[in-house]
C-alpha cells in the first residue's frame, strides 16, 4: 500500500496531558508526534511491527521543536506530519501542530536512523526507499533541522535521574519523550513553559531501566545547555533557547 504524502491527527488535549498552567507537557508533545508518525507509516503497512519483520526499525537520533505556544487542556489541535526526505544516513520527518483557528503552535523536525532491530547496525536509506516512500521535499518547515550540538566539556552537576521500568518503551529503553521530562525536571527555578522557544536534543546512547543519569547544566545568555551521562557514557545533550521578550 502506498504511503500517503502526509497524515493529520485530530486531537483534543486531555487533562492528563497537561502540567502546570494547564499547558501540554513537553514529553506528551513528543508522544503525540510519535503517535502521528507511527499512524502515518501504518497507512503504508510500515508500522513498527511490520518494519521489524522486514529487519528494519527507526531510531530517533536528533529532534528540534520550535514552540510558539503550548496547547492547553481542552483545546482541539491538529498534528500534521510528513516524510520530508533523507540526507546521508538520516531520514527527516516534519511535524506541525495547529490550533483551533489554524494558527501554528509548534513546528518540529526529527532526524531518524534506520537500523537492524536485532544487531542495531545502521542500514542505508536505500533499503527503506525501495519500499516506495516518496519524499515531500517541497513541504518545508519553519523549524531548523536538528544538528549535533557543540556543548562545553565542563558543566555544573545539577542532579541525577533514575530510569524506572515504567519509563521504558517497547524497545526496552527510555522512551525519547521521557528525556523532555528530564529537561523539565532540571530547568532552573522560576523558568516557565512560556519562556521556552527552540528545544534541540540529541539522543546519543540508549538508557535502560535501572540506569542513573547524571545531569549537567549550564545557563548562558538566552540559552540553557544540558548533558545526561550514565555509566556507559553520554546518553543525551540538549539546548533550549529562551524566547526573546
């Protein structure tokens, strides 16, 4: 079955989706994007289970989220998503969240790697493209593409975050959305969700149940920098740009 050019998920933000100020939690924002992307692939018989049978799986390696405004509890939103194309060994998927009046709330670009789910070895994009996936290169996003971050080697220790079994997903590692909970937990005191502009995060190494992630943080003018480290090395790096007032 041919994959449609885009997928639109209509959704009403539930009370359990939100946090302080009745605003959609950052982690749930990413979960909604994950669900929209999975449903899009399912329309082409390429959902997680089908890909696994073919010896393929997508892993998120980097993501950018450009936030204009976070949706509120009870608000009806649309999540649009499309496969924009590939570059070297990365696939790029765009997401756009629209409000009830069609206004842009969030724009996002996520970079994925295609791997063998058993060996975790990297597969080249041509393996997936043989399935007939068409890139929508003309459908660009106002969000910049995610790139590898260049953070200072030394940052201040901010605390630790323990990975619980309930934090893991069907791949048995910490779900990508949960990393945004880590960022939220370690925001400087007094920081509000309304201040968050562009969030960039790189997923460098899988975290497993029982891991203790040491979180390091640095605040500089207009930016917050984060690094998470477990016993096997760095598992994530992130940067948050505050909105200009």
